[in-house]
C-alpha cells in the first residue's frame, strides 16, 4: 500500500479543513523533474509542441481544441524557467492568473500550425529566428535543441536559423516516468470517474442498445463528473470482438453477446486506459473460458509488479504470437500490453513481447502503468479484454481501477424458462416457484443498489 499524503483522495474540491491535492507542489515538482532531466541530457534546451509536455512544464491549458494544431510552443532552456508562446489572448490570461511563472515568460506567438501557415507567410522563419535569439541569450545556441513533436515546416525553419535539431521527447518522457504523490492522487481520481461510468454501462447493457449509444452516455457522464477530455470510448460487442477492431460501431447488442469497453479520458490532465468485459443476458462455456484465461494472464503480470522487477519478466508470462494464432509478435501487438500512463496515454514503461524481452526496463516505486490482456473465445466470435492500472509501491503494487473484474459479470435481464415454472409430479406449483427463486438467486449476479448522483 502506498503512503497517502492527500486527504479525502476521491474528493475533487479544495477545502480549508484538510490538505487535498497540493497544486502548487504539483507544478513545482513537475518543473523540477523536467529541469533535472534536461540537465542530465546532452541538450541545451527543449522546444515543446506536445500539449501534454507544455502542461507538464508550464501548468497551462487552453482546451482540447488546441490538441492537434501545434499552435502553442514552449522553450525550456537549461538553467532557466520555460517561456510559452500561446494563442493570442491566452498569453494575457496566463499573465494575470498563472503567477507561478514570471509574466514576461507568457508571450503571444504564431506557429506554422502543421503547415497551415506555409513558408510564404513568413511565420515559420519568424518562429525559427525567435527561438534562435532565445538560445543565444541563454548561451545554448551551439548546443542541440530537442524538439518533442513538430511539422517539417517548423523543423526546416529551425534548421535555416542555424539550430541543430534533434529528438527532445526522451527528456520529457524521462521526467514523467516516475510520478509524484500529487500525480498519483490525480491518476487515482481519474480512474474513479471511470469506475462510475462502468456502473452505468453495466446497467445499460441489454438487447436493443447500440454500441454508439453506450459511447455517448459514457461521454456525457464523464463530462458531468468533471472530465476535461474524453480521448476515446471503445465499445466492441458480439462478432466484432474477434479480431479486436479498436473502434466502436452502430452495432445493436443481442442476447448472449460478449462485449468489452475501453475508456480513455483526462481529469486535471491525467489519463486513464481502462478495459472491462461483460456478457449480455447469458454466457456460454467458451466465453467464460476466454474470460478466465484473460484474467489469469493479467494476474500473472500483476503478481510480478514491484520495484526492481524488469519488464522482460512481465512480457514473458504472456502467450506468444503463435500461441494466440498470429504469425509474429508485431501482428498481435497491443493485445497483451503494458504502458505507462500520466499526462500522456503512452509513457514509460512500455511492455510488450515485441520489444521488452530484448530491451527490459527496471520498475521503480512511483511508476504508474496499465496492464491489459486479450483472449479470443473458441466460438470464433467472442473475446475477453481486461485492463488494470497499477501503482508501483515499495512492497509491490496497488490497483487503482476498482470496478469488479475478477470474474465475468453478466448484465441485463435474467430469462426464465417455462419449464422452470412447471412443478415435477407430486410437487405443488408453489414449491416449484420456490425452487426457481432459489435457483435464480444462486446464479444471478448481484447488482449494487443505485447511488443517487
């Protein structure tokens, strides 16, 4: 069990009577880690376009509309605070309400925006010269500049300005690898929102409901509870379970379907990746067997999680591609999988049979990552998919995804056969009804009472 430093860890409001999420500490520690990772590298500075990295370093956010635009950029020079060039008036907002950085470090600036502002506009070269001038001022112009992600228009403009451009994503991935207590608390809260969504999905599952209907309700509930960004809700049912298509559809649920879901969203910048599998109205032996095997593979991996363990040992407990019916590991990549999770969906450590056996990573206390497994059923159409998020603690790990998944849950109406209502010879109809009630009670999945929201 990890040490708890946050009061009422599933509460989302600030109060005067206990310390909850310490956001000043969160901002300070994230920037300290980014600076330390930069100091340990061979780079003079990093130029950031990835909104996850910009938020990690500057603790600013202007909405998910900006996620794929490359419209904002931040420069972190060695030995200095970051400078952020933001979208127009957003810079003025930060100057007023983001006092954790000097006001002059928030500036308005226009980027090429993935080529929408081409070379002819002068915007790319203006950015290149702007960055070159800052690098000279900080005395690192002759050192490599790491860039996390950028369009080629921007990269070429930086090179024309005499800047040596190289990969900078590795610096921020190193900084983000081990989470602070505040980050872990936010990841736990983010998973808690999905716990509630799965309770709602379980109640919704019945014949006649569409996959996209469930996706829509999940989005609605997440935003009602405070999610900032719903990156994806996967809903896969029936014949679509095998092979895994990684996308929802307009398919109608039918009796006996196996269905699995994945919910990826962001709360206060921290993400989830969280699969669950259910059955609709009934279950077959092959579906139950697939779920049991899927759970066993997952539990075998979780059992190994502790400081000092290496990721090759985890990948090695999972079945080979050939055992899963695939020709090689690349063709089944992602079915048995692990990935760090934080402000980004894919962080260190990444775990798969494609790369971990030859390139292991040692687990450290404070890492947070998701482990997910998949098992196709022998009926050729169904499959089970389960995922848990774990925090590496001093003595092992803690699971923060709490919706029940130890056994396969069957949702929807329980159907009663007419034969069950007919008493045997010499037995009263009332006795037969009592036997039926006992049989249903012993086999039914008990659903918890609804909690008013």
